[in-house]
C-alpha cells in the first residue's frame, strides 16, 4: 500500500490534464508525486507486477538523484505505519492511502482500493441548486474574522427526504446577500457554472468532507450531507482560514 497525496499548486495555477511543467518562475511552488511506473526507457511495464514497477521506480529516483519538485510517494506493507500516517499526516495534506496488490499487473480500469480520510465539519448554507423549497445541493460557506462569508464548497446531491425537510428551514435571501453576483463552478476545475438560488445565510449544517483542499482552501470534493445543526448559529462555526477571492 502507499500514501495517496496530491500535487501542490500556487493559487493562480490550476491543475489541468497535462502534467505540470517544472519550468518557469513558479516552479518552486509545484510538486509532483510519483507512485507508479508504466513505461521505462521505451519498455511497456504495465505487465510487470506492482512490486517490480515499484522497485524500478525507486531505482529511477536513486539513479537520477531526483529531488523537489519530484517526490517518490511513500509505500509500505506495515499496517502500523499506515495507521501512523493516517493519524498524524492529514495536517500536512495527506488525503488517504491506496491499496495495491504486490503481485498485480497494471489495470487501466481501477485495480486498486482507495481509503480517504474524512472529517465532520459545520458550515453555513448560503445558496442552493434546485429550488429553495426542494434544494438539490447546498453551497456552503464560513465567515472570516471580519464577518465576510466565504464559499467553502458544495454538497453532494441531497436525498429527497433531506431536501424536503431543509426546504422548510431555508428563508429567502435579503437584499445585499454577500454572494450577490457571484458565479460558482459546477465541478472543481470546470468552467461550467451552476444556476443557484441564494438563501439567507443563517442555517448551519453538518457535513462529511475529505481533507483535500484547493489552492484557496475550499473543499475540493463535494461534502456529504449529515444533518442540520439547529443548535448552532453561524457565529458558532469555525472561522474561514483560506485565501480571499
């Protein structure tokens, strides 16, 4: 098994399908984690076992003395080591771990298992997709110390029962809503925008999120709905600690 980590980017350089260049004035802010080897000096290695591919990848790093921005993704077969990683490393950006059989060949369709670290968080509902009476997803935010509401992420599609019950708790947005005129991406990294309905940012909800953040500090993946927190006010939620914009 090995650690699943993510490349790190400057805020003004978003990931694309192309491998990030290490050239240019911002190269010191980019990182690339290597965790598998599919081709080596013209040889197709996809029929090698993962053990063979991993050994060849480690040898490649050693031979060329690769250093930052290149990083060899950590790997282990020791369950205690995995437990330590999952316990202590999320604050450093660890998303979770990937499990691969040592004797497995490479499979284009996922031939491995992923365990992602998830946390329970509270946030304020600032807008919804669908109607206010029957929301489909929630657009969530948190206030900074100056009282500005920042967008922190969107929920997964709500179960119908949850949507109906939430519709009774949401109220129309007052004039001057802090997100008036904003646009929101349909998915992370997409230029497609959502059609949203603003609501009064007063309802606090509890959601499950993984630890992955984008360069602004927002949740990169949709949050999973848990429950409304009628016992909490927006001022009771954690303060926004990401960047502005």
